[in-house]
C-alpha cells in the first residue's frame, strides 16, 4: 500500500503542466489521508475526527520534513 500511495501522488508529475500535476497530486493526497482516517476509524475503533486529526498532523510533519531536507545542502 505504501508503494501504491507513493505512486498515486507522484505519477501526476508525468503531466507536462506543473500546476495541473500539482493539483491532481494534492487531490490524490487528500483522498489518501481520508482513506487512512477511515481505516483507522473502521478497523481500529478510533473516532473519525480524532483519526483525521492524527493523519493530517502526520501528513503536515512529513511535508515539513520534506521541505527541510529539500532545502538542506
């Protein structure tokens, strides 16, 4: 699932138009985060809003880490 998720939000960048690719990638990431929150809610008995909050905070931390690592050097 990690590979499929990674491909889901990187494959749009084969589209020549960067802004279109970025928009599609953002939409895919939103659906991925919602799916993770739903899975946590459905199978792990985590309240949906709590699961969504945890997933969004995790996503933001990953995003900020990527910016930090990308800016290093």
